[in-house]
C-alpha cells in the first residue's frame, strides 16, 4: 500500500503531533508488540495470529487519552511523574498521557543503580513514578525510606485497568485531559544528560523545544509511512524519544527489539527498513559483514564490485541491491536508511553501507538541544560531516583558530530552558541566546558542520598544538581485531603523549590463535598491534603519533546510549598501570 507523504508541519506542542498523526494514519499500525507465550508453551508453537499484537494509530490515541483521563480523575493533575522501564508500548503511553495534559514527565534511565535512581528522584522532586515491574522491589524500598518525595507508585501492569477506567469516563463526556491547557514554552519534560564525565544535569525542555525539532527533522530526514523501525535506543534519552516521535509523526511503524543479541533476527522478523541507532551498532554490523565475506573468500570480490558500483552510480545506474544481495539478506533484507547519532561514525563504515545500497546519515546534537542541531539527509551529505544545521537552527563556530576550528554554538527554539535549579551551570552554556555545546568543530562554505572533538577531550601540547582524539579514533577502529577503542592524552614529562586503549574482539583472537587462551592470545597479538600502530603513525603528523597502548578483553564502561565513559576508563587505565610505551614493546 502506498501512503501519502504529507508536507512538514510546524507543530506547537506534542499534543498537536499526536492528534495529527493519529488522524492521518488512523488505520495504520503504529506499534507491533511480540506477545509472550503462555506458561509451558513455546512461542514458535503459537498460532500466527497470537504471536503479535498490532496497535493502530487510532488505538494509541484512544489509549493515551483514556490513561490521561484516568490519571487526572485519580488526582495526579499537576504531578511530577517519573517513567522508568525498558522500551515498550506502556512506556509510550505513560509518557504521553503525562506530558499531554496531566503533569511534568521525568524519563529515567532504565539501568540506573538504586542510589542514582534516588538521586534523580530527589533532584527532580518527583512525587509519582510509573514503572516496569522489574523495578518494583527497589521502588517500594525507595518510597518507604522517605529519602525522596515519592508518594505514588504505578506499575506498567496497572495501565490496562486505568485505560479501561479512563475510557469509560471519556465515553461519559469527561474532557479534563482532552481540554487540559498546555503551555508550549513551559518546562514540561525534565530529563538527565548522560553524564559521561561528570554528574548528570537535569535538563528542562518544553513542548515547543521538541516540536520545533520534529519540524526540522521532517525536512531533513526521509522517513515515511511505509517504513518500519526497531526501537533500540532507550526512550529515556532524547535521541531515542524524539526519534520515536519522528517515526510516529511520519506514520511509520515501530517494533520492539528483543535485545542486542537478537537484533539481526529482529531486522528480518519485522522487515525493518529504517533505523535510528548509534555508531557502535553500525560498526558491529559492518564488521560482521566483512568477516563473513572474508570467511567465504569473497572480500576481494566485494571490494571490486563496490568500485564497479560507484562507476555505474555516476552513470545513473543503481545495481547495488543486486550486487550486494547477500549483505542485505544478512541484515534482514529490507534496509534502506540508517540514521546514526550520539557519537561520530567512521567515514569508511558510512561509505561501505552506501556502496552496499543502504543510505547512512549522521546527525549531531545534545540533550540540551532536544536533541538535533545538524543532520545529513540522503540529499545533503558529505564525507566526515554531520550535515548542515536543521533549517530552524542557527550554528556558528565560536572563536575559530587558523584552521577554522572553534567551539560549536547553536541558537533556536530547540535550545533547552536551562538546567533545573542550576542557574550557574545554565549561564556557563547559554550566553546571549547561544548554546555553547562544548564540542569543537568547523563549517565549510556551504554550512556543513564537521565535528573535531569534545572540548574537554582535547589534548593540548606544550607547543600549542591541539589534538582531537576523535580524529584519530576512526583509524584505530578499523583495525580487524578492534572491538572498541579510545584515544586520549597522558602526562609525559613536561608535555603530553597520546595513548590508546583497544578492547580486543574475542572471536578474532580465537580464529587467529585457536590453541591459546584468550589471555595468552591477547599477549600474542600485542606485537602485531604495535606494528599496525606504527604504520598508522606514518599517516599522521609527528605530533599526533600514538606512543602508548593498553589492551583489554573486557568491554569499556558506557552510558545507555553506548558512549564510553571516557574519564572513568582513563582513570582506571592510569590507576592500574595498564599502558605500555612503544619503545618497550616486544618485537616479533
């Protein structure tokens, strides 16, 4: 079935978005939910009609309105309502039933330890929490402790009953939720930054912050009502939550991921066509594709076909899906668009996906900007850039150096209201209406933005040279045994030196050193790594040469959006004396 592609709409608030999309796409599926099999029955043995529940747009609208009506009827009007749980339909209902007329919504990270949940509840002054059953014991414990302002707990399991109650009230003419006044520019969403190097801050966002970002994304991103997405990025994070709203706004369907281990299976199961993700996921898929090609002895042929394909593309002939049919089948068979954000993606990875017939675009933004500042689109993309700014966002480079590199600053209605009860921190980042991102970058003459690195990660040498770790990391990431890695600076006498930590791919080690334990294989491969780093150093200016190495078999500490908690990693490396200098490396 073909669906009408509607022109972009500049919505004022989230209610307008939900009402509009549920009217335009009323009979379409908005969510596909995998049902649990009854006890003693295997899911595969269920009749096909019992395996999935299909939620239509009009049903979602009814459920949100019913739940919101019930919450207000039970006295929750004006409450600060936290939502915590894995991505699921209940999370969506709780979020929108709160923010569209009940109270202030506070999305919380689903994997926070108990003491950090307490801290978030205290800072946000939440008095109610709607939660996944997995959190029940700890939340009861937290409420009984009296450390927070919590007065009410509502489990996801209770939402069905509340929806039924609210539905009856709606049918009787209750319009308390439907007609609730929304202040488009007031604080309506309070969420926390990922806090990779410091304590997370509470960011105040309004309906308008999110709505104007959706408008800009409608213009830039090619999502349509024929698309099917997979909800992998956590909803408590702005990229995951705004990305999901973008899918709904465009009439696309969303399925829920069974977990990272099942992602490839889910791609095929739901016929996924478009996907909001982070580079770690893309790079993992990319490595798997190349490894499979190498195992089959087809890697060299694949590279040749990519070159042929590029020539044909210049002549207007697109045979990519035919040439790389096996690649498409390996990741579900239906992909056409990957939208990556939250961290830089390797240009080589992006180029390979394009060569294989899957458009991959970068986006850039922060929680404080709701979140998107700039993004590529299928029509606007350039190697190593994150695209131009959204049409309703201004971007400038503040105090650029001789290479045009300076801090990226942005201005627009997507910029947060500020940090909650933290005017000092707010004043540090919002100056004369411009939000100072803390990221260094540059812009070309056409307005395309290029990120060079985080301001706090920059390595400043004694001679005044600046080194951006993010510029070196893609080269390290492309090494075949690299699962993940970071580059960072360490004190070295009176100056700074460049170091890298590489987490090794255990499958690669097992294939290369089948007779060795993982620990012995790690030792065996270190001289190989050093030779590779020496070769890479020859491609960098001398002042950017990597001279210290740490390896590990264990994954790095990350946020829930897969960003490495860089400072924690660096502190641990130095505390455990893990680094080896290149001059001390053993030769083969």
